[in-house]
C-alpha cells in the first residue's frame, strides 16, 4: 500500500503539479511555495528545520481537511508525507507479531483517512495525533490477529474420505457431493483465483448452503458431472482431493 502511494508521487507530472503554500513567520515576507517533492525534502531532507516542518504540516493538514473532491490530492499528500514516520512501526509490528505487511499498511492508511474525515478533525488533529492513531491501530490490528485460529475443517474432510477409502469403502459418487466455490474479492490483494473444493452435505452445518439466484435450494446448481467441471475449471484453480489420491 505504501509503495502505491510512493509511485503516485514519483510521477513528475504529479510531484511538480501539487503546490503547498506555507505562510512565512516573518512580517512582510512572501509565503513559501513548495511542490510535493519540495515539501517532502523540507520535512525529511538533511537540512530540515523543525519549526518550518511544523508550519508545513499545519498547511498540509489544513489542505487535506478542506479537500472534498473525490479525486483530490490533498489527503493523499498527507498520507504520503506520513509514510516515512510509519514504516518503522510497520517493520516492528510485522517482526514481533508476524502480521502481513500489506494488511498492516492498509490498516494504517484506513486510519489516516478516518482521522482526516472525523467531524472534529479541524479542532483537534495534528501531525503527531495523526501518526499516533495510525501506529496504535496497527498494533491493535496485529494483536487481534494473534487470537484468530485457522480453520482445519476442509483438511478434516479430506482426511475422513481418505480413511474411508483405506477401509475398503467406495468413494461417494459425485452426485452426492457439493461443489463449493469461493470467489476472489475485488481489489488487487487477496485471492488470485477462485477456490473450488468438494464437500459432502453432512459435513456442512445446517443452513450453510447458499440460496441460488432464484431463491431456491436446488442441489443440482451446486455440482456438475466430473467431465463438465473439468472443462469449466479456470487457470490457477485446483480441486481439493483426499490425501493419497492423484488426478
């Protein structure tokens, strides 16, 4: 997520078109106008001045809070300028709590957007409170993930069928099983292809079968003969089979 924001401002057409006007604290002096790249250098460059950096952040947040356009760059600029102060926290969270980096970064960006969109943001928000909120949410998100236990339901189904086959019992015909399909979510992250596996109805809890488009529970819509399924399989999908069996 952070890399996507960086790439956006790496484009010279974007980095040079965004202007940040910082009022001067010297009476009668002209305000300082900075491009996005110039603003970044003023905050994190070797000659960064803390007093001038505070004035920059004040103007950046003011612009972000007043930017209501759907495709405006005010809030995105605030996120980009906050990234260097968040990368260390991302590294520590991922190392200590074994969280996924993309998930942690996404949670931080979501927090920044929520803070900027809060009704009382103009009266209380500062760069320090914004960064603190993003860091706190990242730690809470990763700790909540430690309490989640992965489900082994599908693996147990495969093991049960393998044990039944080893006892000499014939596998259930395809008509007595259901094909379960998990579609990939929208967006660049997550599953790269749909997941498909076969499950016996008795292994599903009551009410687990989803209704069909017409509101009925027609079992024939959930499975098809093997020869038809093979032709419909997409690239990158693999059926779940019992241990020890080969296609």
